[in-house]
């Protein structure tokens, strides 16, 4: 085992004397490579007797650990020296003009939010906001959602841990809001009636795939006044969609449905056709009746007349006031209008995606010039 003793004496000194990364790599291969001297010693363990292996094995493993540590230490020193040299040789003249002008872009979600606000402002709607951390009374109970409703289950809703001894926070569990409907309740309780608002914002649900994310954006609308009926709802949605998609041939179909907070409730379908987009991919283009040749119906949003119980819990007299509400995903509207096929890309932070779909900050949506981006 004289070779082991020789390596123990010479290897650390040779490694410490390596003056470049290439020289250090050559020593690593010489000692630790498949044909390296330390590796050769490790291979001899298989030919030893158990007694010899018990005696010589720790010595060889100690040698290997010594060589590995010495190489790592020398590599760190060489890297530090190279960095110091680079910092000493490189200079930056802050007085020189930039090679490229700083630029930014508006995220598609922000663009669509601005478009929605512009359209609904023209129809007399105000923008209302509320907390993203809600209690279950405003998020569920005040919206006529019973304790057994599936949306209240742990696998659908992000609840905060209970902090009080009885398993509740002042009798109300806290959660990340699952929709912006609590904003409607808070606005009715604070302002009374009549009301005409939209409530855009972030919402959270435990879901994730190509068309669902745990956090997404939603806009809901609420109108409360006397003598409001479904005709007002249909006109509002038609006017909004025609302005948003900048087409006059938008055709809606209302289907009976069920939501705890509206009665009657209707799903809103819109006619569309499959067309080839600028990038060569097929995309859904809204317009025309879904019953026309080459067209179909697509479910777009949910809506209905506000339930009497919701009005009562919000402090309004349901015999005097009626109203309608609707809700739609902002991210989904952006996907439909601008030809995006994966919702997860909205949250990746990939600058290439923003370069492709981002909008210039000076392209502010206006109804007179068209709400769509001109970038």
C-alpha cells in the first residue's frame, strides 16, 4: 500500500499548485476518473479478504475524501480569483447612452381589465373592489350557498387555519375568496340601492390545468333597481360583448341553469366558428348564430336575477328592488379575443410570451378608437 501513502503525501500539494481550471480538471481525471489512481485503489477492495478490506478500506476512502475536498477548495479559489480579475478589468461608464431604450408592456389581463372598465363605464357602471381574504359569511352564506354546497369543500376552496379554540374566527372561517361576488354583497350593504357596478379582481380556487389555475381573474356585474328584468340583462351582455370583441354579429343564447345566488339563473352561450389565425393555428372566433352552418355554441358566462334571499341578507327589500348579476373569467376573455391557448402561460413570467402578446402602455382602450390594442 505504498502507493496509497505516496498519493496521500503528493496529491494535496499538486492540487493546491494547480494554476488554472484546465490543470485542476486534468488532476481530477488523473485521481478520480475511471482510470484514475484513487479509483484503481478502490477497485482493489473487491480482491481483498474481509480482514484486509476492514483495515485498508477506511484508508482508501479517507484518501478519496481528501482529494475531493482539495479539488473543491482549489476550484473555489480559482473561481474567486477569476471573478476578482474580471471585476478589476471590466468598467461601466454610466454616462454612456443605453444600447436599447428601456421598454415595458401591458399584460393581457391588465389590457382586458382596462377594456372592461371602459365599456361598462360607458353604460354607467362604477368599479367596486373588496378584500381578497374573505370570511365564509360574505363568500358563501350571504350568497345563499348552503353548508353542504360542493364549493365550500376543502378541495375546492383555500381556507385559512382556524385560530380560535372553538374552530372559528369570531364565528366566521377565513378563506381566499372564490369569486368577486362578496364585493356585490358588501356594496349593497354599504350603499343600498340603486346600484350599477362591476367587480373585477383576483379569485382563488383549488384547480390547475390548461384552462384553470389556482388564481385567476374574474369580473362580475350587478344591477339593482326597481322593475329590473331579464331583458335588461340580455341587452347589457349583448352590448358588452359586441363592444369587447368589436363585432356587431355577436349572437347570444340563454339557457336555464342553477346558481344559489340567482333565481332564475341562465347560462349564456355565444355563437362561434373555427378560423385559421395569423399564427397558422385554428382559433375560435365569436360571431354569428351557433345554429348557422360551420358554427357552434360555446358557454361563456353565468348570470341571472339576484335571489330574494341574497337581497334580504344584503339589507334590501326584495319586494321593492330587483336586479341581475353576471360573472365571467377575465383570463378566458383574453384567451378568446387574442387567440391564446393555455391559461398557465399568463403566470409563467416568460418575457417572450409578453413580447408576443403584450401591449404598448400608450395604447389605452377607448370606445371611440376601439377597445382592442393597436400594438
